[in-house]
C-alpha cells in the first residue's frame, strides 16, 4: 500500500488528487475524518487571513460550519499545541491537560464531544519558514476509543506520520487558488515577468501589448489577490504557487507501475 500511495501522490497534479488519495489511505488505518490546514502567514497570535490559507477536510458541514467558519478552531487545544510544537500528539493530551485549558478551549472540547470528534492524533509539520505552519488532525469514527487509537498508533504510527509528511510536502508544492477571482493566464504571465525584473515597457514589448494593457492586467491581478502593490501581488502569487506553474497538459505521462491506490 505504501508504494502505491507514494506513486499516486508523486504523480498528482492537483491538490484534489493528493487529498483524495490521502483520505483513502488514512481511512485504511481507521481515521475516517481529516482536517488539514496550512498557513504561510503565521504570527505569534494568528494564522493570518483564513482566505489565504489552505484548509482541507472531509468532515461534514455541520462540524466545519461552527469549527472553521465560526472560528472555534482558533481556540482548539490541539491547534494551539500544533502552533508551538512539531511531531505527532495523541488527543489524550487534551484530557491530561484539561485543568490547564482556558475556558474558550474547554468550549471547543465540549463542542468536539457533541460532534463525536474525540479520538485521534494531530501531526504538526516541520516547515522551513518561521511564518509557515501546517498540521493535520486524524479523527477516528464515533465509538472508537482513544485506547483503540493508541493501539493503531503503536502498530502503524511511524508509517502514518511519514505518509502525512509526504502529503504535506506535495500539497504545499501545488498551485493553491483561494482567490474569489482566479488569476487569468495573462495576469499570471505579467506577474511572472515582473518577478523576472522586467519593466512595464519590457513586458509590453515581450507580450506584444500596449503599456496600458499590461498595467490593466497588473491592476486586475492586484484586485484578485487582494493586495495594494504589484510587489505584494508577486509575493502572494508565488507563495500560493500561482505563477511559474507548469501546464499539466504539456507534462508527458509517466508509465504506470503496479495498481493505483485510487479506484
């Protein structure tokens, strides 16, 4: 299973492909619900604008509505643990440290209990930037105890951690469009030329456009990325892997080896 998983994730060209493969793989270990989050804009007190972050989950909307949209995750004990730590942590940590939790954290614990989110593990990834933080919560189905999860972890924990590390590295390397107005091909191209150090006049000549048209594409790109300056636009687009992206249709197919994990 591990080799097939690695082949599938390595060959994936989109976040959705990686996520679908990862959900199926973790379900085989007994973790039916996953919640992944990644921010490149972490500060001491926040994870930055939520709309700039990558968040993936197969929890139902009844849970995600209050937890994500309602902002409960900001006060979740395991999220706060992940903010300050790297590695894997059993959800038994919550009960072991319950008396030390804030009232807001205890409210999140009570919500999770009502929703059946009580047994699992959290993995906090080691990122190369002090502003970046990624983590994933692996949740066992209702009725499965933390003791049963600990037995799963005893047998498969090291493999599970490494599979999640691979998925995290792949997810953060792929284009992430959180944009309400996705960048057009022209907008991406002009931002790429700006990133190469070209002037407006240079870009107009290279692309065969007028300077006014180039400036229009840059303005629309700034609006789509919700930034004020072109420098900020290049910075944000680069962080989200929105520029200098290979066209998947031009990538040659690799020969398939073995049976793919996706059915």
